C-alpha cells in the first residue's frame, strides 16, 4: 500500500512557518501601538507597514504580495506584486498591516495586524472594491446560510441548526448607512445586532469562535479584507460566501483583468477566495472580542496573537513578552 502522507520535512517547515508569521504580525502591532489613541491613523498605518515589511525579510518563503497596500505607484512597500521573504517555497501573501487604522488612532476595540499565506495561485486577487459577505462558524450543515437568501431565512436556518431561539442569535455588521435595511430586518426577525465602527476581519473571525458571542457576520466591506477573512475561516472550517460589488464598469474590468476567465459578478465560495493550504496570523493592537491589545510597560511590552493552519485546523493563542533592551527594534 502506498504511503500518501506528506514528507516530514514539508510538514515541519509548514508548522515553523506558521509560527514565523506571528513574529511578522507582532512586529507590526508593536510598531503601530506607539500611535494608539494619538489620532494619527496614517502614522500608525505607516509604522505597521514598515515594521511588517522588515519582518518579512526573515521569513523563509519566496513570497508575492497579492493583497496589500495598493498598486506599486500607490504604496511604498507591501504593494501588490512586491516580492518578500528570505527565499523558500513560492507563496502568495495577503496582508493588512493595520486592520482598523481609525480604531488604533482613537484607541477603540478590535484593531489588528493581519497576515495570511497560501500556496501560489490560491488567493483571490481582489481589487479595492466592496464585497458582500456572509460568515458562520464550523460544525453546521453545509449551506446553512446563503448570500442569495433573505436575512430572515438565513437567521431562521441558523437558529434551527444551532438549536437556538432567533432571539439568542447575534449578527455582527459594520455600522454603515448601507446596512440600515439589513439591521432593521435582523431586528424585526427577533435577532440581536452587534455594530462595529470598523474592522470586519475581526468580526468575520469572531463568527467562527465559540467564545465571541457572535453567531453570524453579514454585510459589505472591503474585498481585500474579505480574502483575509476567508483565509481565517478556512483555518477553522467555517463557512463563508462573498460577491464583489462594483460602482462602475471600470472596476468590473479591473477585477476581470486580475482574475482572467472568471465571471467577476459570480458568487464566491470559501475556496474561491482562499484555496489549498492556508496559514493565518493576527496580533491585537487594541483589545477586542478576539484578541487583547498591546500592553506597554517601562521595560517591555506584551502581545496577544492568534495563529492558525487550515491543514491541521489548530488554533493557537500566543502571548509574547518583548524586552525593550534586547529587541532589534527601538521603542518610540
């Protein structure tokens, strides 16, 4: 009988790579934490971007940024197409060096630094447009919710699958005018709504975590953030669907150019957005329902991170203690 197990060397390097990603998100979080509550979101974002880019130089991959800070002429680093890493397996990289720049600037909950990796060609190349999204957690019947169903039907089906009353279901969404109907219909159906000012990657992950008290995430947010969310949802075996939303034909043509031969208006399944073996890491900048934020002391800082692998389904929460006297970066 043939042995179909993966070579031990690949498995070990994959595990090590997942932990290396934590160092990348930690570096970005530590750099941006200096700007928490200072009202300067661009400075916070810039610090995170620079620290994350430097940290990638030590990661043993031949990486290409496919979800990043924009086009080459729009961003000085971590732009789409940029090569990063110290050499190794070819990987696609999706990053949000500071998810929730406003949250960091105002010292509000749920600011994160986020990185996801997939084998080359396995991330959706998402333009900077909106994406309609719906996310639920693991251990539910396939198709329990659907992007093309009404929110009322989705809530009924989800409540039945979870053996809950609809009144105990919590839907999380961004507080935006465009979500007024979604919010109203959710409440009319009897469910509760948790509103966020920013940060839908954290919200999508929370819908997959038992201790978050979020049952479903729905609504529209950034498409690049949708790909990052899909990577995380893959790692915990949750369910997610999405659809790109275009304001004009130029945006639609941009999406078609980035994904040749694919209908840009199609409903996207989870594996359309993040396929193959996926790794995901996030570090808290400000405390939220997913992660604790950076705690700074006179001589050191404490970080709280999440790292996941789709291959094993393992979810690790890691607390890091960083000594300012021996750290390679200088605290500001």
